[in-house]
C-alpha cells in the first residue's frame, strides 16, 4: 500500500511552510507564554471532500491565528495579508492541484496575563483535486 498524505495534511503543510518562508515564528500548537510576539499558529481546518473513480476532490478551509501585542496592529495585519497573498499563489501540493477560493479574516482583542493582545484569525478556503 502506498502511503500518501491526505490532501488536508498536504495543504496544512504548505500553509505552514508559507508562513515559515515569510520569516515568521510558526507553530502547529498554541505555544506557552514565554514565546515572543508576533507568532503564527496554524490551527484548525474544515474539510468537505468527495471521491470519484480515480481521485479525491474537495474544499478545505484552513485557519491560521496570528498573535501580537496591541501596539503591533500594523505588523499583525501585514502578516495576515502576506500569508493570504502567498496562499493565493499556491497551485499544487505533493499530489494535488490546489486553488485559493476565498478568505475571511478578523482581528480580536484578548486579555492574557493582564496584557492586551491582538488575535488575528485568517481562514482560507482552498479547493483541491
């Protein structure tokens, strides 16, 4: 049996690599308080796929979280924009063709350890086949 990563894992890995290649601190988990801001956490995904005779096709929404201090709003929104722009260029993974469909983003204020933080949430929907 051939061990091929799922399309969801391949897209996740591609998005993680994009953020890393942009020079950002990137995690696949929400790191401890000792980590410096800003950082990117590549988090949850939602998947809807269908298999036909020879291939799997579908739509996947990958969520990325960007955290920064309140004084870093411009850098946070620039980071979100840079990640989104690079994800728009993604055309394939190891075994699947991928295309950007749309995105949704928001910036929230959170209070952690008494320090207000900005929490940017970027959701990007990809189709794959």
